[in-house]
C-alpha cells in the first residue's frame, strides 16, 4: 500500500482523450471493456511507456510528428519509472548530461501547468558532500561547469551544510556543493503528464500491448509485430528500459543495445516527530555511497553499494516490475552510512526496503540514437539510475534527431554507435555492470580506466609489450598502451596513483616524448579503424569525392587528410585516406569510429555491385615510428631510401621491411613529428616489430604510449575527432579550410554550409592556450572541459589538455565564442577578437592566465631553440 502511495500514477488529472485510448480497468485490475483497436499503420511506433518513451512521444508531437503510436506492455510507468526516487539533479560531469538534466528540470517545472496533471514538482536544491579534498576538487570542477552553464551553484563549508539540513552530521566533511535549483518530482506522474500532453497532440497510447519483434526489409524498419496485430511504420523507438536488450535481439535484424539490470535498494521511513519540510535539500554523500531525500516528512535513502547484484542475465524478466525481495544484509553498509550521516534517525521507524531493478550501461552513460544496422530503428534506454534527471532532455534530443536528422547538441558521448557488437555479450555486461554501479559513487580522477571486460581486443604484440612494462588503457574494447614503466619502478604504486595534480607518470612520459623528438620511438596504434574502398571502374573515386571534403583525385601513393562532413559542415569523421591504385583507397579513422563510420559509409555510398567496402581493422597491425632517426631505421630494414626527397610527406608505398612483404608505409605520424606509420599484415607483426627494435638499438629506440602521443599532438595544435572535433565542428572553425576543395567546383556533403561560413565568418574558433602562471608541480592540472574566460567573460571550454615537455608549460585546446555583452547575441569570431583578449582558464574554481594562439607553435619552438642557443653562447663567453 505504501509503495503505491510513493509512485503510483494519480489518474484524476488524466486527459479524457487519453483515458479513451487506454484500456479501462476496475479496482481488481481486470478489463471492463475491449481495448481500442491498434491502427494499421503509423509513422512512428514507440515501445515503452516509462519516462523515456513518453518524453519521446511528447517531443515528437511538439515538433509536429503526430502520427505516433506508443505501446506499453503493462501499464504506463509500471517499470523502473514507477520506483524512481524522483530526484532531478543537474550536477553532472559530462556536458551533454548536464544539458539534458537542466532541460528536464525546466520542463518538469512547467509541466503541471501545461497538462493539469500533478507532478509533485518541488524545488528543494541539493547538497553534494565531500569527505576528502580530492572529492571536493571533483565537486569544484563540476561547479565551474554548472556556473558557466547558467545553473546557480556554490561550494559551501560544512557549517553551511548544517544550516541547510540540520540533521546532517558534518564532523567528517571538508566542504560541499550546493545546487539550489535541483528538484524532486513524482516520477510516474511526470511520465503521465508527458503522455497526457502527447495524447492531446494526437499521439495514440495503448497499454497491455507487447511488441514481439520489429519487421525489417532492405535494412529499414517496415513495421512492428505485437500480440494484438501488426502495425506498419517507418520508425521504431526502443524505450523498453531493462527489456531493451532483449527487444533489440528479437527482431529480424538484431540490434545490439548493451545494458544490464542490477538490483537497486532504497528505504522509506515513517515521518519524523518533527516532519522534514518539503523543501529541505536532497543530500548526496558519494563517499558514503548514499543519497537522502525528504519523503512525506520522513526519509527516502538509497545508494550504490560496492557489491551490486546483477539480475535477469538469463533473459526475459517480469512483465511489470514489482518490488523484489528485501535483502537487509546486503543493504546494511548503506544503512550504516545513512546512520553515520544522520545519527538522529536511529529511533526512526522504517516503513519498507524497496528493491527494484535498474539498467546500467558499460560506460555509465545512457544510450540513444539510430541503429547502425537498421535504418529507422532508434533507441533511448540505459539511464543508469538517472532516468528522471535525463528523461526530458534525452527525449527532446532523440525527437530532434528523428525529425531533423540530427539533434541540437553533440550527443556522441551517448550515441549507440559508440559501442560495437563485442559489448553485447551477456557475460561481459554482467561483469561490467558489477563494476559500473559502484563507480556511480567512486571518485573518478582524470584518465581512470575500467577494469572489467579487458583484454578483449588486443594487438598481436600485446604480450611482448606487456612484458616490457606496458601500462594499458581501453578504447572501444581495444587495449592501448598509456606508457611503459622502466625497470626498477614500483608498478603497484604507479598503477594506484590517482590524482588531479601532477601524476606519477610525468617523468616517464617526458622521457618518451624526449626520445620521440631526439631519437626514435615505436607506438602500437593497431586500434585505428581501417577500411578499404574499391571499385571496378571510377565508382569509388566519384563516391568518395562526394562524401569527403578534400580532393581525393591525387596520384597513386599519396595520402590525403580529410573530413567526412554532414550537411551542416560538421565532422562526422576525421581521417586519412591513401590512394592505393586508381580504383582503390585505404582509409584510416579514429578507434571509436569503427561502427559510426561504417554506418555512415553504408548509408551514403550508392548501392552498386561494382563498389565494395571492407573493414580491414583486424587485418593490419599499425606501428607508429616517430622521431628523426625513424628514417635511418626504416632505410636499413628496407634497403630503400626513405629521405624526404625519395619519400615525401603524406606519401604511401607498399614495401618490404625485414623479411616481410606488403607493408604499407606512410610518411605521417599524427603528431607533427617526422616518422612513418607502418600498416603490417598481422601474420608479420611480431617479425616486423622485432626487426624494428633490433635495428633501432643503435639509434636509441624505445617503446612509447598514447600519453606521449597526446602531448606531442596537442603542443603541435593537432585536433582529434571525439575530443576536439565533432558533428558540430566545421573545418572553417578549426583552421582546416585548406583541407576543403571549395575552389575546385566539385560537389560534396556540407559544401553549402562551408561556403556560407566562408562568406559570413564563423561563430567559434579553435584556439590554443599556453598557461602562463601555472605551477606544474603544485597547482591542479587542466585535463579537459575547463571554462575559458576572455576579459573576465566566459567564452568556451577546453576540449583537450596536455603538458608540453618542449614548452615546459601546460597547453590547452578549445573553442572560443563571441557574444554581445548586452543582448547575448552570437557574433562572428575574428582573428582580432582572439588576439586582442586576455584569457584565463578555470581549473576547479581557480583561474590561471593563458596566452591564446590561432596557429601551431612550430615558430615558438624555433624561438625557444634560438633563445637556448643565445643563453648557451653567453654562458660559453663567460
């Protein structure tokens, strides 16, 4: 009974039109009349009547798509939404999640007035507690992002925490973050309100209707099969929550949706003797792994334990979610944390321990977007216990995606295509969510790594590199080397080093960078995505010329750096393409582009039997040979001249290295340093690596990792896709107009948008910043996402940062925007605007002066060398 009071829908506010569509029921739950027949066809069918499904329906209708049918297998909001704690929190470290939560908060605030359905919205604010200085730094970084996003937020003292919430024990706190506009809602009522508004706008809603599978023809959605008949449709949206994985696999063409359910516990208490005020702030104690909110004058408190309990791994679960079995022994650590934080609750009577399933994803971010294998099949699921916070914004972005072809914000961190099929193994998901759920509260310092599901995709050189001290990170399931620990270093201490300050690997990476600049290093970059596109005639060239912004009609053996743009001129992919022959091309893209890039090519290349595309990522091991002595190593191994006169920049040639034939050698390193990329058939990988290392001994060769590569590319002002570039960044905005064939009279995707930018100017500019007054040893480091200030006004955020061992300072890359100070109108960003400003970078609330540049620092390096020479000659004269 009490549980129904907590979350069940109040039907009295429901719209009459909505009630006529829903199946009428009596008190016993039995049907009193026949349900309304399903339509024979619709433009969109949505499966799932929780917060995500109703939000998508609501926003589709708002955008003018009214021929929409929402199907719910049980009752509306009878799934996870029904048991949601109802906390709307905007304190999110990822920018797109922050924007979704902020939009949700504003939407829910006015939803009751719009629909007449009571949503229980109360603006309570939230207080996130810090028991350690590292936790406080983490909160300060979030607070900086909130403040520049227009969300009021402040870092407060423990005494201020006590003033906001008198029951909180503050003895072990070092500070907290207060967000006054966070709120509480009745989650199921919010979902009903969205459904009511959608129904009024023409959306049909049918309960007690189960989807069995989705019909697909020629790679497109054509209809939906239900237990009440078939519905023809153009679009299908999987909002089935914890059932989304199985629903995805039930179709004629499987769609992988990597999520897995875990049990989630929270308790409810009777009201206190002096009931808590309805607007008392919600408390989040991540170091104690708990959250606490007011509930009817008492307490609702749950958390994320260290030893979660995954469930439903075997398959189909209950039709509607009922309260699972209580487990007080399992909940005891969270209860102890609650009593330590609020010791006055010891005498308070507990009403109930609620246990309900929540679905989690492999990287703690929700899943949205279109399937890479089935056109018209969209997904919004895997909310990681933040469905009510994200639901409004996520539904908005997905609806925009469907209607306009793209959302209004960069949602790549949430895109379904960030995952491959390898993340859909049930065993992998079960093990990964057991790590993910505790991570919801764990302190996540920069460059932390998942520990489960590792060694899934590895280079043939993995064991050799591991034996030489390689420390690993994972990207798209692929193991990549961070750096190599020299003999004699304490591996355990280094692995456990976690900090927002100068890391323990600083000197190690510095020595790798030094070797790259003075001798020669090898970096295993086998994780790069690699495609081969070929044709019997000119089809490959003609098709690629339309898909890519740079001119690919180059002589055989040349390499072109180019973007694959969308209609707005934004980067869908940033890649290098080598012309192997008149009719074949070799394409190299970022690691996490494998699924997205393949889907984009398949969707945009013509259906021509004479045109073929093959994913050859697994066929080639890639070694990056970086440094001035790389030419000597390769010359001796190949008995071929490798000097710039014989092997110019951006050149590709198949050659022998050692005993191995067919090695594709390219004169690029992705760092701005001299050297070569070697694409080696995997059966030759170990042989070529051994030959390179043996020959390189006399030239001072050593292994290096991606941390060194990151430092090198950032100090050379090289932008990387997924960090600096995205679907909302154009070549004109990041200084790459020279890589665009605007003057050659050839049509390509994004051309009109770029011509408009060329004529009118750009509204953001990719800029490099050198920190001026920053102490590398003592100050907090910039990592990414730090606010940028120009003349005291916020103008953008950093996208990537690294320490430059050459400049001996930190370098940050990011985009600068220009807004009218009075009207807030977006203005064109000119070179003068960049050059004439005084800049600061905000690191966890502390601002550091920075020098802005719009060009690479090769001239600075030359100046530095001249300065060193002058100082040296002066010393010699003395």
